[in-house]
């Protein structure tokens, strides 16, 4: 796909589950799973949705890699390979990153070494300037929150690898919590639950499908008294043969109890660290949820029940970080204030 009007500025949400690229002129121009499949010579065979479909099915001569784990780069080379493939898809052949400024979103809890790794990947691809923006700040900008005002706002970005909760005021993060508990840990919890309670071995992809289809963490008005169910297929641990079981929403509520309680504790801890004046603002303004985890049924009501504050789901929850990184480039001076600029490295 080519865009003749392609901007010289890019916003990148380098997520554990999905990578999104935002162009100032065209909006979201790429949204693909952060997965790449390569052969024995590290030549790209597939990336994105095609590569994700290969997980758990590929023969020994094909390596399917998720190069980002828990919000950070775990495989530097494969991250570079994946990013090159994605940028190649959205750019004209004659274009390059040479004159581009790139803002990339990373979890708020990453180390300086991890920030440097992200920075180096983009610089090695030829980017002129790289700014590293924390994901809660990017999500807040993308969701349209007033991050520059004295009145505080609170956001929780629940992605695939990390959950980032932050209270923001006057263009900066006042207090934040970054947890390595998010969508992937929920999938792992479902895999463990199915193994323990149904003697069924399933893969992460099946666990993700179960979470999206019947996942629920708190009875809402729509779900109260209604138990949804679906069939889950996998391998029987005892016999070793294929097996199908029916799993209900109440089962998944039990399976997700631990990871969700950790996220809830993260919200409470962030509130406890907030200065009293900002805490009063949050009572008035509430909490905004972003990221794929925002759509877990009942999560907003669960947080409301335990904290007493209003919780809303951002209308663009899945794209909030990518849109925030891209929109922030409209004012480069603000980006320099919000972000970790490459000159720090």
C-alpha cells in the first residue's frame, strides 16, 4: 500500500500484541500483530496477521517470533526486521526514514537500557530524530484528555504485555504504576485454568479467543443472570487425544481473578500516591481506560465498584497510544517536554 501524501513524521505504538503506525496526514496507516515469521536465513516469510496465524503450527524450518515481550524489546534483530517490513508496506519505494521524526510509545516502567534499544532500532533504520513517549501519556493525548491543564486526569492503558496507570497534570506524569500484567498474563491464566479444571491443554491463541468471546470479570446489567458459553478445543492431558469442552463466562471470571486483581491493585496504588489536590480532581474526572484490555467485559464496572470513581472506556481505546504519538508531533516543543528525546542517549 502506498501513500503519496505520506508525512515526514511518524507515530509508532510498538506494542507487545500489536504494532500501529500513525501518519499525521493519513491517521492510522498500519495495525498489525507484533509477530514475524522468518526462515533459517532470517528472511521474512510473513509478518502481522499472516505470521500470527502460524503460531503453534509452523514446521521446524520456520521461526515464528514475537520480538516484544512484556512491553519491551526481547529480540533486537527480529524487532528491526519486523519494523522494516511494516514501514516498507506503508511507504513508497523511493521514500526513506532519513528526514523523519519518529515518536514511539513505550511502557512507563521501562529502563534506560530498554529505551536505548528502542531508540537504536529506529536510528539504525535511518530516522533523523526519535522521541520516546511513555504509553500512558501517549494514550491520554490520543484519548483527548487535557494533559496540559492543572486539573489532573487519570488513564489506565491495558495492553498485551503491560498495564500502565498514570495520573497526569501540567504536561507531565505526576504518579504512575507499570505492571507486567496485562492481556498476555490473562491468556496464561486461562491456559492454566483449562489445564487444571478440564485437563485440557490449549494454546495461547485459543485462550485469547476464549477471553474475547466469553471473558467477563464483573456482572454488568447486560450480563447479569446471563451465562455465555463456547466450545474450546485442545488436547486431553490424560489420553493425549483431541478433546472439546464447553467453557462458560463464570469459568473465565474465576480464571482471570488473579491478573485482574493485580491490575486493580495497581489502580489503587496509583491513587494512593497522588497528592490530595490531584486525588480530588480524579474524583471529579474519573478514570479513562485504553488499550485492548479496556474491552474486557465488566472491567470498568469492577474498578468503579472497588474505587468509587467513574470509569469510562476511551472511544478510540485500541488506537489511543498510536494516535497520541502522532498527534504530539504537531507541536514539537511539547514533544520535547513530554518525551525522552534521543539526545539523552
